[in-house]
C-alpha cells in the first residue's frame, strides 16, 4: 500500500499547533502573566518563556489567527 504525500500527517506540526494554542489560551486567560500561565500549564516559567520565544508568541501578537 502506497501512502501519498497529501495523506501524510506530521506529528511534529500537529503537536506544535496544539502546544501554541494551549500556550496562547493560557496566557490570554491569565492576562499575559507568565507566572500564572505557567502554573496553569504545569510547566516552569523558564519553559514557557522558551516556548513563547520558539513560537514567536508575544502580547502584541495576541490575535488568534496569527498562531493557528
């Protein structure tokens, strides 16, 4: 059975998309207070800051369409 390119699902891209959405939603619900959002996500503030940098998530870019 041959798998066509359009049928391939990238696990990495899917996980990244879910992670971005969760981070964005947590930050929004905590008024962009990283300490609160990190507790909500059960990760350290340092890890949240790293992921925010990795995905280019900033308070100025809080338009939902930019991260979906």
